[in-house]
């Protein structure tokens, strides 16, 4: 029997994923374009102000490169800085008022765009909200765990072909020594395991005390359905 595990840390992982999103950056090339200044002048301003920033924040500005398409169709690689909002506004303290205003407005636009793509995590404040979020997580993991059994048939669905009940069909398969009752569920006998006749499907329910219960049960593949049909009609599982 396959072992299926549902992780209990998914909610925590979701929270960490939202908290650990990388902050937005603005390159010195973008700053130069917004302010209408030569990029070399922006680089000089950043380099001049970096030592004071390093002494206070104990960190240097992040450096990178950007490829820029040239008028002749070629591509040139330019060194640049990647600055956070705080670093950008620190550098802009030496700029003209109009340039600082442009940068503030551009950062507001970036943050609105970022907010639209990554809404901030809402704290779960009620028991109902926590339960709803938990159910969504369990549902997502349940779909992933049951992927192998997608398209499989329950014994009830196969039994309906012959106007039988699930109990009758299960009893028939036991009598034919195809399966047996073991550990609270029907399982194939070793002879028929590994032939692709069945798969395990996970079901989640709540106990009377509100605790989650995980149970697996046997479902039949198309190959397994054909096996049962041949068994009923011809007295054996294969032609």
C-alpha cells in the first residue's frame, strides 16, 4: 500500500513565502532616465555618497550590469547600481527638488504595481478564517496526493454496471480471491499487486470532535475495471 503524507507546515510555508519576497529595486540607469541626467553623473553621485552609507548601514550598494541596445543595433553592457527605495531616496537628497519628486512618484508607482501582483498577507483573526485557510491547504495537498488516482473508478461505479451494490461486488471479489479485508479496508492479494489494477485514493474527513481524519481506499483503474468485467462475464480476469 502506498504511503500518502499531508504536510502540516503548509500554512507556515505560505507565510514565510510572503514575508521573504525580495524588495523592489531601481537601477542607476532608471534613475538617470527619470531625472534626465547622464548615467555617469548618477554613478559619480552614488560613489561619492556610498562611504557614508556604508558607515551607517554597514553595507555597500549592490552593483550589477544591464545590456542596452545601441542605435546601430549592437548591444552594450553597462555597469550600474541596484538600489532599494531607501537607498534611492538617500542618493536623491543631493538632487534637485523636481528630480526627488519624480523619484518619489516613480517609487509610489512601483509599489502599487508590486502590491497588485503580491497582495500583503492578511492576518487570520477568527477561528472561521483559520479553518477556511486550513481547508484550502488540505484541499490543495489532497488534489496532489490523489493525482495518481485521477480517472479511476470506485467499486460502487463498477458495481452499477451490473446493477450490483458495492457490498455485493466486494464480496464477489473476496470469493474470487482477488482481494481481502485487511486493516479496515479492502486490499488486493499479493498475486494481483503491482499489475496496475488499482490505486489508492486519500479521503479527508472530520471526526465528531472536529479533528481531521485521513483514510485511504482502493479505486480501480481502467485496466482494473476491464479485469473485473472479464471476471464477471467470463469467470476469469483476462481473455
